[in-house]
């Protein structure tokens, strides 16, 4: 595992942004010759570019929380996938308070990641997921650009409309920032959805809204996997469980798919 904590000048935001990137590298068992094919040696040269998961945090958190409060780093190493976490600054991964976070996430962040790391540029190797505010951001990005993501995931996702989530007065934006309206837009236009994983604890205040969102997706013809757990609310223990399930669930086609490494 190689873990990069970067402070990057953004040409979109015109300032620096904090980003954590986790890249699979040879493990200790592999460095001792375990788990390798006969004649194979450990190497920092990947046999192919890695799939990428853009992993978005919730309100009040930053680029370090996913790898601090969960075992996402371990799970990514086991499944050989790059993780990318940014500091979303409570801006819901959209244009807010003078920052064009939507363009930063959708355009510049992949440019940075695929330009500097051994990350695939293929849509079939690209995924996005997040919790709470990050779940909202996930669906806003995945449903505005379904052609860019093979699958997406929302955990305790804040899928209400933009005004309801942020508390701000909505300016005219059409459907761009409203997950329910984006679902209906794709359905009406006969478009394709990415594969979707949606999970919420039954004690979470977002549970009724996430159920409603699941139903809207299913009615629109999306391929949805739903998971609910009885004893969890809006909490990191639930999200740790779900990020592991999500990484196992991902419908991957890359050369690393189907192999769980020993770390």
C-alpha cells in the first residue's frame, strides 16, 4: 500500500485542495514470496492500470476520515483498487459559495488522478461512492454523467433536494442537483443508469428517504442493490461494514477482479 496525502493547487478552484490517494503496492506477504505465481517477483510496476473509486465523505469531515474511521485502506489493498478522497468542505460536491466543486470533482479530479497515478481512464474501471453528504454528491455526479461510472454507491445518502440538504435558498438550476429529478430525467430520456448500491441503517433518520429513492430508481429501471441493517444509525461502524460490502460487490471487469489479496 502507498498512501499519498496531497495538497494540490486546483486550476478550477484557484486554490489548494487536500486529497488522499491510496494505491495498491506489494504487500509484506508478497515481499516474502507468499501469494505469488511461480516465478513471479514483487514489483512496483503494475501489470495494468488500476480501477479507481472516488470516495466522498460527509458533513464535517475531510479527506482523511474514510481511511481513519474505516478499514477502507485495507479493503482497497485486498481488492487492488485506487481510492481517492478529497476534502469536500461541506459544499456537497456542487457549485456553492463561490466554489465550482461540481467541475472540480467531475473534470479536474480525474485529470489529476489519472495524470499522476497508475489509474485507468476507462469508464468501466471508474466508480464513485459516498456517505451522507457524500452519498448526495455521488448521485448528483453519477446521474449527471452516468456514462463516466460503471457503478456507484450511497451509504446513508442525503438524497433530498439541494435546498433541503444545504439549507440554502435554491437558485434556478433545473434538475442538476436534485437526485430524484435526475432519476426521472434519465427515465424519460431512455438513458442508462450505472449499477447502484444503496444502503442505510434502519435507525438512521435518512432511512425513509433512502427507501423512497431506492423505489424511484427501481421504477425507472435501474439495477439497484439495497442493503439495510437493523441496529445502525448514522455512524461510522455502519459505513465501515458497507464500504467492505461495496468493494466486494463492485461489478468489475479489470485484470485484478476476483482476487482478494492477503495483506
